[in-house]
């Protein structure tokens, strides 16, 4: 659509008269006052892009050609040298393209100003794009439809409809959009292509006018008619400034009058005589839409006189169409008149429908049926189709009645029966069995137990009613509390109970098989005040006076100490129950009329205490003045003992401690009567490594930093030499304790930071040694590196001396040590490797001999061992001169032979003689 310019130009061989833009504006303004343009909801006809301000009518992306042209005087024809287009078309006998439909679901749908399917004419457009194609134009418009869109596109070989012509479009300004069908012509590159496109265009325009019973009447020159150029819309209606297709037509030596003339020829060719109705008769059938596309509903069979469009057939897709008349026209088409919901709609080509019921589908039958109780609300109909117009009401009217069958029909795979004096009903709603009916079915509240299990079962519904299925034997539930939730009575007079167990619905049972032990009628009003009895806090309360987990509301502990208002009572199986306001039911035995101290809390704690004030204080089985408390002992019985605190409770009278002694729980005492010397809060986190002091191996460790036999974990000897990891410390009564990882608590004094050697053994021995290596060796109070070992002196102090070995010890490091004495005085310990041992008892040998003291040796001495040591000197041999001495053992010590004489001791062999002197 080309825009006008403000000048006049004469092209060679073709006369145009230029019209100023101002003139067009004035005409458009005048047209806009025409009452016919005042359409309700006029904004509907303005493109969304224009309303949103993202486009204008002049710049909407469509027909925005850049070649300036002038508006042609309509009655003139170009003389460019091209053949006469209409004559060219006729001489070549061009056929017309088939109308294709590519409807775009994304396009907005709105009615014309006079309503759906009521266009007033057609607007002729051209695309103003020399390089575009019909598919390219459609694709572009499909994306940019918010700026503009039309009903169809035409080119040399195709006619493609993209929007229903029953609805309006946005193609030529708001006033034309409200009134007209609009079609775009795609530009051609040759005269022949142009002629072919004009042939298709004129045919399609004539087709549309004929479809909507509109005459061919050009509006190009006077603004009145059914065939409008976009240019005429600009000049007479306004709302647009485009002037197509005038200039494009002139390009090929063609004008709008020529085009209207061609439309008229094709329109007349389409006019035919009205078809006649060969017959029109009443019939009964039901159909549904089979082919909606291309089919419409008419007031009379189409192409008969007076036939008018009602609606597209698609409006009735999926609905049951009752066929009430059939007519055949002289064209051979059979038409059906149909109604929907009892309202007559119109006529439709029978080929567009699928008929699913006709009376010929019925067959005669005999039989008796009953209404299925579950189908009482289902309806029956005048024909075997679910249609509200022939609905005769629910089947409930015929419950329990014997129904006589007369006919059957299978409609869309579903069997229907016609019942005498009633009508049609689906076969699935009837049964050959006469079921019991439910006379009533109501919710009730009760509790029962099995009384007679033999011969009774649980059913999914009351037995002998429709759908009832046998479940388990009633004996399955013997002894259980059965909550009765519904009661039903059947037409046979039996009363049935539906029951649940533990909150799960089980099924129905004959009431005669049960013993009901609770009903609400057993309850009585009562007004009283009660308290949760101490010791009963863990007892539960319930929704009803039955201990049933499904109605368990929790423990009474929530209400300990509270004043409870009793409203009702019921004696259930000999046991009295109370209903407490806002709570529920609990056994009367769990409540008391006395208000005890309430436990605000009772929690496990860890602490150690001793008696501080024995006078006036006692030990109780429970905190004093709480339910069930009894005297245990006066507190003085535990004076001076370590009391392990195991629980703490708070009552309205104070804080109480439960304690144990020696691992035995004793009772409760007022915390004010005690002095607590340990709590976990006294502990601190530390790190470190310690070792068991060897001298403390017999000391014990404990579960807590208190010496209590109940938490004694054994002696430290298990961990000798092991590195112990410290985790915590606590100073308890001035004494530091350590908690060792994986062990427990021990007094810090029992551990050391030094890793001492331990003694593998320490035994008494007899030997004599002398210093071999004095350098680097010392004498110690204990074997060196043993706990408590202290240096005495350098070993050199004892060089050359006879060192009597008293004890031998081996340490964990593998070293052997000797404890020695000199001159009878114990000195200390020395490493054996520093000594040379010249006597051990192993050097001795048995000997039996008689000897006498040599007269010359009577002043020599004898000793306790074969070593000259004053500490074991037993005196001179003169005491035994002349006496016979019995020799028992001998030993060679440092090359010198010694004899041990019975009852005397050791003396050198040189001091004795085998002969008596």
C-alpha cells in the first residue's frame, strides 16, 4: 500500500492526478463522523502494537513500500503498452488456484461490528514488496500479527487463507477492520504472473462475496459498496493513509475498475438457480460432528431459497445432535435438521456427521431386571442416548421393582435396555439379582467386641447389598476393641455396623454378632474438680471412654498440677471414666481430689554432695508433698558420705535431689540441706600427656572426679608406661583431678609428665663384685630412671672395695642393676655392667672332707661367705684348734680355694690341714 505524495506527476502513456495529503486528511476526518463507524468497543479494531505505541498504522511493517507514487483517477486506464489484463486472462483460459487453509491459532479473534460471520465487504490490498513471496509474507505476518494481519494472501499460483473470514482482522485501520474481509496480493515479476495473480484474486473476491450473499459493488469512487481498495478506505473511512493497490495495478496497465469488472464476471459465473427439496421428512437419530472444516449450519438446506448461515459446524463439535428431520435437495445432497439440548439449531450436510444411533439398531428382547442400588441416581431417557432433552429422571423411583425389558440397542459399544413404561437405560445400571436396599445408613459412635464369631464374617458392605464382598472371618477380631462408626439397616430388616480398629476402617458386620460395651447413652452429667494423681502422669486420655490408640490424645503429664473440670462420667465394663472439659476421657483412677505439689520438671543430672544440715531434713521416696511420697530415713543417716546426685526435680516448694550411695539409689532430699562439692560445670577442657607414677600403680581411677566405689574403674597399673591423653580437669575440694581419654578421672598427683622406667623384677641375691668401670657410672638410691631415683655418689668412691651384692633388679629399659653394701652398710644401686663379680653361689661345689686348723693359721678368720669382708667376719679359727672340722662345700674365688665348714662358715683352704696337728 503506497503512501500519497504532495505533487502531481504524469508518467509517459499513463495519466495520474495527484491528490494532496491534506485533502485525504480532510476526507478521513469527515468520514470518521459517520455514525456507522461508531462501533462499541472500537479499540478492538486497533492493532495491539498501535495501542501499545510500538507501531503506527503508517509504519506497521506491512505494505510500507518506499517508492513514491500518485493516486490514480479511478476511471482512467493506463496506456503503458501492456495487453489488456482481463482480455489476456480470458484468451489464455487461466484456471484458478485451489483455496488453501493455513489458519493461525495465535491470531486474535474478534467479531465484526455486526457480529460473527457478518462482514460487509472486502478490502483489496497488495504487499508493496517487490522481492517477497507468499510464504515469506505469511511467515512474517505470523510473527508480527500484533501490528497487522489479514485473512488471506494471493499470488500467481496460490490462494492461502490464514484467518477465519467469520472474524475481523487488523489490516486497514480501525473502521475498515470492523467491517471487511481483507486480502493481500503478492507482487509479481512479469506481466504473465501478474495476470495469473489477478485471475486468482478476482476469483477469491467473488467467492467470498458469494459465500456471504454480498453483491459486487465497487466503493472505489463513492465510498459505498462491498469492494474496497485500501485507497478508498483512506479517502472515505479514514483510520489509515495507505493507497494500495492503485499504483501497483497501474504499473501493469491495470486499474481498480478493470478489477471490479473481472470480479463481477466471476461472481455471476458462481450464481446458480436455487436447488429444490425433493423430500423433507421427520426422522429420529443421533449424530456427532465428523467433519467440521468447510461445513456450516444453515437455516434451510444450503442453496435452497432462503437458506442463511447460522454458525460454523465446529460450534457443535463433541455434542450429541438429535436428528429430527431429513431432506434431500435436487443437487443430490441429503441434509439433516438437528437440535441440541432440546433446541432446534439448523440444517447440515449429512456427510459432515457421524450417526451413532438410529431405530434400526434396536432389537426386541424379553427379560426382567432390577435397578442396581448404586445406580439409583443414574437417569433413564426417551432414547438410548444421554441427552438432557429426553431425560426422564433418576432410576431411584424404581428401586426394588421388577422391570420388564422390551428392546435393546448397542450404541457406541454400550448396551442399552428399553424398559416397559419407562424408557431407555444403560444395561450396566440394571442387574438380574434383587439386592437388599439400604433403608438408612448413618454415622454413630459406639464400641463393641465380638460376641459370636462362628458363622459370621466381615463384609465390604452390608451383606446382600450391591457390591458386598466377603472379607475375613469375624473371629479375626475377637478380643479387640471395635469402634462402631456407622449403622445401616437393609430392606431385609438386618442392622449392620461398620467398624474400625486402631483407626483403620475394616468393614461391616451383623450387629447380632457383637456385644456393645459403650454407647453415648451410658454417659451422665457430672460437675467436679480433679487433679492428675501423682504417679499417673504417664496414663493417657482419650476421645471416648475406651483405651483405643486411634483416639489416644496423649499423656496426662501435660496437665499435672492443673485444676481439671469434670463434666461427664460413664461406667464402662465396671470401670469409672471421667470426661474432663477441653481434654477428653480418662479413667477416674488416674485423677485425685487432692492437689499435690506439681513437678515443674524432673531431669537427670550429675553431681556429688555431702550433708550440710541434717537437722530437720529427711530422705523421701519422692520429692516431699508430691503424690506417693514416703519417708525413707532421716538425712543424718548419710552424714559424711559422698552422695551421688542422679536427678533434680523442682516442685512448688523448692528444688529436690535424688541421690545414691555406693551405687544404690536412696531417695530424695531438699537440695538446701546439702553441700554440693562437684558438678560438671567445674570441669575445664585441657590438653596434655601424662604417665602413671610407678609408685601409684595401685591407686584407682573413677567415672567422675570423686572417690566413690560405685564408679571405681580399677587400678592404674593397667596403664603403666602408657602415654595418657588428658581431656579435662577439675579441682574438687582443693584437689586437682584429670580426666584421661578412654579411662576416666584420676587425681593429678597419681600421674607425672615424666615417663619412668618400671621394675620388671627386684629380687634378693648373694654375690660380691668390685668396680670395673668407674668412669660415667654412679651410685643411685634406686635403679636410675625409676620413680624416686636419686644420685648418691660417683662409683669411683668404691673402687677396690669388696661390694656385697644384696639385690638384683631389671628395669623396663632392659638394664640390670645391683644393690650393694660395703662394710655391712647398704650403699645404693649400680648398673651391673660397671662391676666385675668375682663371687656368686654358683661357684660353689659340694665336698665331703675332714680338716683341722693349722696351728700356724689359728689366728686367721672365717666368714659368712668365701670373701674377706669385715661385715661377715665370724672370728678367728683358734676357737676350733684341735677340733675335727667337717667340710661341706668348696669354691675357688680369684684363684684361691675356700672351704665351707659345717656350722662355722667359710675359710681359706690354706688355713686347714687334712691331718690333725
